[in-house]
C-alpha cells in the first residue's frame, strides 16, 4: 500500500472550499485531474462534484428567496411601514 498523497484533513478542506467557492473548486478539480496519479484524479473529481452541488444548491436557495420576496412584496407598502400602535 502506498502512502497517501493527501491527508483526510486536506481532502475535506479542498471539498469545503470547492463547495463554498464554486469557481475555485472547479479550477482545483481540473488541476488535480490533470495530474498523473489516481489519488489526485479522485480528489479532483470529488472537488468538481462538490462545486457543482454547491452551485445547484445556491441557485435553488436564490430562487426560493426570490419567490418568497415576490410574495412579500405583494402586500401594500404602507402596511409594512405602519408602526404598531
């Protein structure tokens, strides 16, 4: 068995960065996938998957927020500004 090139902690850091910062995650994934060893290719593939999941989840959350915002803006504006007396 050969020694691991990436420790478990480094892998998780790469996956979390890929999830939170999609563009950086895709770049990291592409760079790692171009390396020759199988471990780097697997980590790179997982980084790209994490980046895609982060992008999709971000889009879904954005769309839900927009739909909720549109529903709230349907109320008359004066009702939102009236103080409770």
